[in-house]
């Protein structure tokens, strides 16, 4: 299969966001579980849970990957706290899915189909993060990421310019007639 990806040097924020955010961007409250992985593009994939107890994947892609470092560090500390609590006899904290960090994610939904062990295709939901907010250890809200870069719609811009020019001409004509 041919690799049609552009070299990283040629990828601008506008090109990157046009590929990532194809649908409407929404605010989604997610409880992140400290389970990390990478996909074939090198993006960070974190397990998340949305209400009502639906398991999803949250993707931190492209230039937002560097911004996710503070979130990853916060989740690693949460995981260490859970391990320490398990050593002290709190068995409930030993289960990794019980460790959750509430995060407000602004992003877009995407789904993909993956085969399960029996061969049936199962729909898997992914939330591609543009911006996110979480509370650090002191309780201060940390905001990270960037809103999606929007492509200029030149047809709309030309239409606005024409309408403004026509309105100015009508105003001049009306002033002359008086």
C-alpha cells in the first residue's frame, strides 16, 4: 500500500486540523484512566470513560501531543497513589479502572470498526482532543491544547466584501439624491 502521508515538515496546523476535526467540535466530560498506548501515527491514546459507563479512547494527536505532557504526568502520579494505597491494604485501588481523572475535553468524535475474537465488527468510539482542562494536584485548573485551526472560506469572504461594497455604493447614491 502506498504511503500518502506528507512529510512532517510540510504539515501545517491548518492541514493537520482539517484531517483531525472533520465533524463538529464539542465539550465532553471524560474520566481518564491511566492506561496509555500509541497508535501507528505515534499519537497518544488514553482510555476514557464517559457517562453512562461507556469506554472510549481519547486521542492526543499531532502538535497537541507535547501539550499533553502535563496531563500524562498528573495521571502517572494518580497511578502511583493508587499503587501506594493498594500496598496499604486498600484493594479497591488496586484495580486500574477505579483510578480516574475527571477531564473536560473539547474535541470531535470519530468511530472505527475492529473485529472482536469471534470475527464480528465492533464499533469503537474515539474522541480526538483539541483542548482539555483538568485539576492539578493543588486543585488549580490547567487548560491545554489549541482550538482547531479553521480554514478560510474564501467564497464567503468575497461575498461579504461584495455586499459591503454594494451597501457603501447604495449609501453614496442615497446621499447624492437628497
